[in-house]
C-alpha cells in the first residue's frame, strides 16, 4: 500500500539534489507533488518524468511571498488539501565573512531562515482549516555546532532549528494535529559540495557524507511518524555536534584530528565527483 496516497506535498528547492530526491520518493509513495525552484527548465525536466495529473511546477524564488500565496490557493483548489510543506531550499557562499558581500549575506538569511518561517506561517492557515498538516524543515548539522567558513549559513540553520522546536511546542498546545519537524543532514553529495570541493572546510568533510536519496528517506520517515528531528550519521553525529556546541574547547582540541579526516575524505570524493554530479545534477543544497 502506498504510504502517501492522495496526500499533497509542497517541496521547495525541488529542481535537483535533495529536493528532487524527495519529490521522486514522495511521488513513488502516491503523493501529489508541488515543485518549487527558481529554474523553470530543471522543474520541467523533472515533471516530464512524472504523471502530469499528480505534479505541479512553480518556477519562483522562495522569497517571493506573494507568488507563494497564489500558489497555495491554486494547489488547494486543485487537490483539496495540502498535507506537507517541506522547506528544503537553501543558499550559501563559503568563505570568511569579511570576504563576502553584504548583499549575499542578506540573501543567505532570507532564503535559509526568513523564507521557511514566512512560508510555514502562510501554509499554517490552511493546516488550521483542515485540522492537519506537517511542516518539515531541512536544517543542517551546521545548525547544531558552529562551522567556521560558513558562519552565516550556520547561523541561519541554528535559527531554523530553534524556531522549529519553538513552533512544534506552540502547536502542541494550540493545534496538536499540526506538526513541525526537521531533518538535519551533514554533507550531502550534490554539486553544492562537489563543485566547490576545495572550498568546503575540512571539518565539514569529516562528517559522514550521504547521498540525496538518504536524506529523502529520512524526510519520508519523518512525514510518516512525526519524529521531531532526524540527523544523518545517526546518534553518533547528533552526540558529537551537540558536544561541539556545548563544549567549544573540546571541539578545538579535536580540530586537528577532524580536519585530517576531512582532508582524507576530500581526496576520496575527488575520484567519484563527476559520476555523482552526472547522476544528481545541480543543487543549492
């Protein structure tokens, strides 16, 4: 039996990488999928492989709140209900903050933090009317422990994680049939990492690298059971990132070892980079 038959899921950043993997998996499980991303051509490519009766594409930036509101009305009219909002779209530029243009820093915050909050708030009106629905935010292990060279990205993911927990608690007492959950991946092997392999901090590559399909499976599990948070790498990664946040001195002490592991992993990834890029295409995640 299909786990998501007749459900409808809105997926941001859906044109490639994690978003595409989620779209395909949810579709395979019977869901209608609403695909949002900036590039029409990539959305059309994905949609052409799916049954047109169960897919809708919206080329748009997640910071365009008016366009998102219009989309909500159209989707609700077409399929009757909206069951999931998956806030997956993300943006980053690596490097020391002093070397990044202020406009880019503002965009990172708008895409990674402001947009998920606003889009969730807009969708919440529908979830309240229906008396059911789930928001799944894609955060990051960088949102569990600070990452140098990605301080603004880490900050937005910290904020998204904290907001998700706060909203979940608020919903528990006000609208218990509506859930807010999150999935926090470590490094995911899309172009987001592979095309900038030399810019990715060594410490980031020390974590277990996963494929987009692995993250999609965690998101599906979350959609089905409503668990508050899942991380790639399991309990060990969750524990280590938590320790790194609570005890910065321990993280600094371990830094030479974790960076050495990251450099070793980088060389392994170089061998498979082109193959993975060809299979999973472009991605902001």
